[in-house]
C-alpha cells in the first residue's frame, strides 16, 4: 500500500534517462509479516509498483553477497542460528559483528571501528559507489570480541559517498561514509 501514509513517499525527484541513481530503502518492521518495495512514476504517467528488478542494478556486490541495507547507524549481520548456539548465546548485541565510522561525514580523516563474533581472517576495504576498490584499510586475523580500528584519510578521495565493506568469518557488513574534504 504505497499511499496509506504520506511519510511512505519521498518528495518528487525528476530522473534523467541514462543517469544512474542511488536509491536507499530503510525498512522498520513493527509488527506482522513485512516487506519493502519501491515505486516510481514513469514518463508515460504509468506508476510501477514495485520497480521491476530488471530496472535496478545492485549497489555493491562481493563474494555473492548483495547490500540489502546500508544505514547511517552501525550495520550488523547476525550469525546463523547454529553459530549462535556454538557461541553459547542468543540473539544479542554480543553475538553481532559490528562496523561503525566517525565522524561521518569527514573532511580530513575518519576512524573505523569493528568487532567480530568469531576469530578469523578479516578484510576491511573502501569502495566507491560503483563498487570498485578504492583502498584496503585492514587485512588480518582478529580475535572474537576485540575492537579493532582503522583510519580513512581524505587525501586522494573526491568529495562524495563511499562504502566500507567488512568481510568476516560469519558475514559481510557494509557502512556508507561521506567524504567532504575542502
């Protein structure tokens, strides 16, 4: 139901043919079964609900994983039920990989902090909005439950949106970060 609440719709945005656009959908489920979809009004006046997948390109790909949510807050991926049992814990913050960056946006440098729930090899990279590698920030073994830090420097970066990608033994996390150097 795309028109039940005014807050469900964005302000009108005129798109230009051939131009790529970044569309972010934030989904908050309060009760019952739920899903998320995006609609648009085509130039011929026909409303497409939802936008067909053939008109979309995944924002970032890697190792068979697609970005499903990138928010300004910490993005976490829960371990599987088997991994949670192996860790001896239920679904709590202590059983989540975490990835955070501050300040965001940044003008000179930003600190990236992350932790993992399972000891193992970790890779932290910075991607542009096309999903291309811009820089390798961290690569090595990380102990479960410890907080690691890396620095993103604005030197050599254009102003704009970037994506941090953290590959861990239990999943892949993404976090957007904005560079606004002078």
